[in-house]
């Protein structure tokens, strides 16, 4: 595990060049019928592959769950950057505490928690 600030990230699975090379596959090998086996390994064993064309990495094959997590993390980062940008020029008198906003709308934190899993905010 690698600690970056308060976040903990797992190390890449490629510890040396030999490990990395075993997870590289050429475009031509994929075209020769190896694609099905690779996709099966990715789906069942959660392995990662680097697709190489003309000895240059061109793409990565990862499990769909990891892809979804990456996309969600990217969207979260974009929303965080947008929130930071929007709050840069706020002055103290221009904001309201969260509890006050809930009170104005006649909601409690408990009621709000019920809707967290139901409502997707974009």
C-alpha cells in the first residue's frame, strides 16, 4: 500500500519488467484468437493487460468494475474541482450553514439520509 496524504492506494501489480512483459499482448495476438482468453482472464481473475502495437503501448484491458470505479473517481474529481472553483471568491457573509438550509426546506439530516441511495445528483 502507498499512502498519499490521507488516501491509501494499492501498488501496481507490476513489480518488475518481467511481470510487466507477461501482461503485455500485441494487437496481432488479439486478432489471432487470443482475445477470448484474455477477456476471460480479465473478467474472472481481475487481471490487467497492456495492448501493444508496433512495440508501443496503445491501450489497457481492465475489468469492467475497475473501469466503472475509474470513471466515477474521474467524475468525482471534476465535481470537486468545480466546487473548489465556485467557492474561491465566496465571502463569509454570502454563505449559510448546511443545517440552516435544511431547516428552511423543512428537512432533517435523518430524512436526507433516506434519499442518499435513491437520488443521484449530477
